[in-house]
C-alpha cells in the first residue's frame, strides 16, 4: 500500500490540473493521450516524466536521479525527492511542465472500443 502522506501529496498535485485524472487502484499514475507521465510506486517514490531540458534542470536542481521501476531505468522520468513531493507548492510547476510536455506528444491509439 502506498504511504498515505505521499498519496495525499500526489493527489493534491493532480487536483490542481482539471484535465488530469488519477488512475490505478494500487499503483497510482496519470496519463494523457495514452502517455503515462507520473507514477507513485508502492513505497511512495514518485517518478515524473519531463522533456529533456526540464529533466536536466530538475536532476541538477534537486540532486536526484532517473526514476527506476522493477530494476529498470525509466529514461524520461526523474525521481522526485520525498521532501519535494511533500512540498506540493514547490513541485507544482514541474508537474505542470510534465503535463505540457505530454500534450506535445502524438496521441497513442486506444485499444478500448
């Protein structure tokens, strides 16, 4: 189960973007146009997908690393430091940059009918 403080902070970020909805019952995530762009793992670690420029800036500014899931690096995702996740006002601009980046990607075709 995802830690409640991390889940609450993640949910707060999402609530600031009416065009984004929280998905996933046990592993919360967000996606737009078929592209996942944020993820909260079961330990409360958050991965955030950013453009190359924003990702480089984030990695340097917050002295963090590329997000890993199941032992594999997710190359466009940064690991959001726990103290930053819990400071949603400070993280919100980067979450917004992630949403804007995803909107620039070509939508993936849906499999649902």
